[in-house]
C-alpha cells in the first residue's frame, strides 16, 4: 500500500469516527458533551432527596444561578407535570442551577428550609 493510499484511508477513518461522535452528540441534545453537560453534577442532583437542607443541596450542586419564589424551569411546555407538582407542594423558595448550556435544575424548599420538590429540564 502506498503512502498516499495509507494517508487517504487514515483520513477517511478519522472522518468516520468524528462523524459518529458528532451524530451521537446531536442525539444527546442539551445533555451532550459538546453542550458542556456535567454528568457528575447530574449524578449529585439525582442523589438529592426530600427533606435535605438548603446547605446540603448547595454543597452538592454549587451556588444556585437564581433564587425565586416560583418554580423556574425555562420552559413550561413539556414540563407541565413538574410545574403542577411544584404548585401543589409546600415550597416557598426555589433555587435554580444550569448544567451545560441548556439543562436546568430547580429545587424547592419549604419554610423550614427542607427540600420538598425538584425538577429538571431544558428550553
């Protein structure tokens, strides 16, 4: 096999691998590596359970992006069940975090500072 042919085959193989990676990332959407999604942060979010304190939640996820008195995912459409659950909960304050470029976590706390509701989504 000539050097030119080896180079061409190597280049085509690299292109196929890169194209496969790109397709995989596009299919992952806002939870992709390219979008900066942090799987460690997501694992910490998944471990948070009802009754945890604000400080333990902040220790797990870092400082929140926003603090509000309403459930605040960036989009209601498609996440109506989470907004309805939050409206029925005893939460009086909500913290929001962003993971990557377009994945959000919202956690609600009751008047005693205990976690009572959480939700995640994108816009």
